[in-house]
């Protein structure tokens, strides 16, 4: 689909279409919106991208992204040093931080072991995880991984790696999501929720 | 939702969320994708936006967007000078060009008359339309406007404006879309398709 608006806009459309959530058609709509609102949207967005591109670094300690290295979370002295939360991806770290669910430090694996996608343990940020978990201050490693086959495979693998260390390895609870309707839940979740039932 | 990744990324997320097709959640995913693929996606996208921001202009003749003014379509001597296609928006112009439906020149109104949205005729690019339609070379003005109430109101208004000129004012045909199923079509479309039926 050639655009009648020149190669610059066409290139912008192609790059926008590579963002998750935007297809070729919505990228075209987005590009047009950007062109129309050149002063209020396009110029600020170009500048914001430039700034992020120049300043954002991957934290050498935990794998988070931030403008400083180590990141703000790793430098935050008020966080519980005894707990290390292992996540697959920065987006999971962000989700946990948004929820304010835990005030600890993180370790971002950069993915999960996956036979299908050809991701082997060597591809993940696992070597430094063992080092960090060996810190005497760390007493618990919480595996906050997706409840998928790949996530659980990775969790088992990490449990084996950390077996020689005096840390407690934990995982997230399974059960009914808040606001969830039993009727729509899968059998595995219902079985887990029954098995791990608690006092009312 | 504060991001644990600093104000630069937060600003990028907020700006991305203003693109059509991206909400706050998908903007966050897109920003993360950009940060992860800094070299291959973020930097090229920032540069493409910068280029578009600097080079793209609105065509002073037809209202299209292009890197030149007049735009490539207005300068294209091979196009039929006797037909002027009136569209509401640049996206409609792009759609017609993609379809290769017509090799003529366009006139972009920049919207349609809408009582609900407070768009009055003065807000549209109508003054120059009369001038352009008065060109002796122009023999037909095709109103390629949406088949909505606002689109048709605008079409009627334009017909009245151009009544003093010796041009033929036409509109797009109504009927069954190619690939469309009768069962799912509204009564108005079906009635129009019957009314304007042709020989097989």
C-alpha cells in the first residue's frame, strides 16, 4: 500500500506498525494523527523518544530499565534487602510496582526458558541471579513468573540452581482472581483455589 | 500509575497513549518495546518523526499532506483536470489513492459540518473549493464523503454553494459492499442497492 504522502511518512508508518498493538492500518491512522498535530504531538513525541534513546540504560544489577545504573529500585535503601523477586520481564516488574504489591528488589531474567521459542537457560540473566541470591542478606527468592508451562519450567530450573544456597524459594499463590467469576475460570485454577483454601 | 522507570519513560508513555489505537496499557507495552529495541526501533522512529516534523507541509492547494507544497498529486500533470474529488479528511484521500480508484485531483475539507461537534461551514476549507471549482477546466465535482448524516449534510451544503457554477456535482454510489453479505446489511443500504440496481 503506497502512501500518496511521500517516503518520510511511509517510513514513519512502517516503523509505527512494528509497535505492539498497532497493525499496518492503525499505524497509518496514527501517522496521520501525528502529521495533523505536528506541534502538540509529533514534535514532543520525537523529543521524548530522543531523550529516552539517549538516557535510558539497562540496570547492570537487576536488569530493569532506568536513566541511572544501578536503577532507582536497586539504590532504594528503604526496600527489604532480604527478599529478591524474580520476574521474566521488565513489564512484570512494572506491573508489580504499579500494584505496590511488594517493597523489595527485583531480578529480571529477560525471558523464560522455552523449547518452542528456542530460549535456553544460557540466554537468561541466571548467572548473576545465583550471585545475588548468595548475598547473606537475601533470605527469600520469590519466583514471580507467569503461571504458564514455560514460566513454571523456568521456576523449576531456578529452584534447582539455587538448591545449594540457604535461601527460601517461594512462588506466587494460585487462586481465583479478585473480581473473577467461578463460572469463567478454568479447571486448573479452580482446583488450585480449592486445594489452597483458607479460613474465612 | 507511576512508572518505576523515571520521568522520561513516563512522558513517552503519556504521549504514546494519545495516538489513536493505543490506550494507557498498550502505550506502556509499546514504550517498553521501544526501550528494549533502542537501536533497531526507538532511534529510527525518533529520527523518522523528526524528519516528518521538519519536512511535511499541508498543501496550500488541496489540503493534502506532503513534503512539497503544492503536493505531488496537485503537481501531477497526468491526472484528469476535469474532475475534482472532495473528501472530508486526508485519510479518505489516502484510502482512495490506495484503492487506485480515481486519477484526479482532490480537495480536502478538513472535516464535515456537524451540529453535535460544533463544526460550522466556516471551519472547513470551503472558500477555496468554490474558487477551484470555478476553474473552467473543472467539469465535475465528486463529493466522496461518508454516508453519514454529517457527511450528507455537508454534501447538500456544498451542492448549494456550487449551484452558481457550470459544474456537475456527483456523489459516490450506494449499495452492497464487495464481499458483503445481505443478511448483515442495514435496511437503508439494501433499499439503495435495490433502487439503483443495474443490468447483470
